[in-house]
């Protein structure tokens, strides 16, 4: 029985093959995400993994259905496995807007599902760090969110020169379009052309711009100047004040979701250009209002960072940590007559908070020592056969050996 295409299984370390996914690495990544989020004052939430299909079509239109795992449940309701977290967040906020002090700084680590073609860095499921600030329209919130993104990437081991945050602004593009005589009925075509220009030849972009009132030369000039204006200038200034200017660049080629984002937008990329975007987000001030049916209106912004691309990048750079389980103690039982006393000592050590491995059944001493070494245990402990009231402690790294009561562990750890 094979795993479904596009899905993963996570193994204990050491993983059985180079392409296998490590549960320990996943847990380390989650812990790093959580620790950094808490440093920034974000609190964690979660939502239902199965939602009404309408929640996603309301935000993205009927075309998204082809990308979803959707079906009719036993109550004949149209439902879908969640492909993203932001609509769920908007729903939660619209339902409880009066219960929390603003701004909200919330994060989650959901597993998301999309039925799409597998490719490098993209599977049919992935885990994702979602971080959002709700109820704050000041550009300081945008700077705070991008700062958090930078520090998350640094916390997992990426450095200056490994990644860059490309920052843009939908508002700046709208001002450019209006001031340069853009046709009022062709703005969507214009934004689509800009969104695709990195992926298609310049002549295709030029053809797409025909009829919008904007020329490819005007677009090239605007992008080339890369001048932060309005809210984007304020965001860049605040990131510079934090000492983070080396991690950002103004790049107006970043547009993101045409019917979704409303202000500053950004994406994180590896500087080598080997991988797809590590993370992306921006301001989406209209979504809460849309999801609540016009009952609640709150400014909002957020980003998502998937585990697949980030893990592949860290692996490529040789920055994944050693997450193999290494017990504090391997408790050897060399004399089976001492097993009852050994089990009592093992239980005591565990109650003190130490991880302990021992042979479940009678095992030769040399095999026990080999197992302790393979596990990279810190200490090898056993009852002193000449003095059963004492334990022998051997540090497997320094080879130092001491004898004493079980309480001696506290001076050795």
C-alpha cells in the first residue's frame, strides 16, 4: 500500500532514506515558529480542518473549487478540507470581534490541503505558519509583521545573504495607474499583466498592456526606480530603524492576489533563486467585512510560510539541526537479579525529568553498551554489583566515571 501522491509520512530519526521526512525536524520547526511568535506577542489559535465550501468560493471565486479536496458530506452539505487559513481566521474574528482587545495578533500552524499538480516545493498537503494582525491600519503593523517574518527565518538558521523580503504596494500601483492615465475599466487586465511579467517574455506583457492606457516603458521605469511611497515608505523606514534593512528590497513586481490584497504586499525568497517563494503575505483590509456579510469591518494583514520549501532550503544549505533522540541515561542491567532495584531507580530518574532507556529483556553487557553508544546517551548508569545501594555513572563523552547515590545525577547533568 503506497502513500497517496502529494502526501507525506514523517519518520523518527534516523529517517530510512534521503527523501523521507523527519518528524523531529517538523517538531523543531514548529517549536521555533511558536517561540518566535511568542517573542512578538502573538497568541495561537486553530480552526476546523473541514469547512463549508462557500467560505473559500466567497473569497476566491468558483475557480478555486478545482484546487480543493471538496465533497458533499452525509448531510448533503458542500464542504472542503481547508486549503488556507485566512478565511477561517476572518470567520472567527467576525464572530468574536467584541470579545478581544484590538489589535489581535494571532498565529496558527494548520495542515492545509490543495488538489494540484505536485512540483518542487509544492505538495498536496503542507503545514504552514500563519501570522496575522487584525484591527490595526497603521503601517507600523506592516513593519511589525515583516520584522516577525525576518526573525522567524533567522531563528531557523538563515542568515544575511540567504534570503530577501521583496516588498511592494498595491496602493502604489493604483496611484501609478491613475496618475499615468490608466483606463478605468481595464485595471484588472493591467494588474494581471504585472503579476505575470516575471514568468512571461516582455513582448507578452507588452501585448497584455494594450488597451490599458499604460505602456511597458512606463511600467519598467516605475519598477526600476523602486521608490517606496506612502505606507510603503513608512514600513521601509521602520524596518530600517530596527536594523533590518539588509533583509528587504523594494520590488514592485510583487503583486499577489488581485482580488484579495489591498495595500503593502511582500514575499520572501532565497537569494540563490533555486526555490519558489518561502513565504508571502500583505494587507487585506476587506476580507473580514466580506466574510461577515458586511456586519464587521476591520483592517487586517498577515502572511503564510509553508514547511515544505523552508525545509528543502535548509536541507540544501546544510542548516537542518541534529534532532535525533539522545536519551539522558542508558540504564544498564548487567545482573538480572538487580532488575527490581534497577526498575525502581529508572522510575525515579524519569520522575525527576530525565529520559531513560534500558533493556526490556535480559541482554548481554556488550550489546547494552553498543546500544547506549548508538543512541548517543549522555550517561551510562548501572547498579554497582559490589554495593547495590550505589550507582555507577559513566559519561559516554568524557569517559569519566563516578559512583554514588541516585541523587548524584543532579550534579552530573
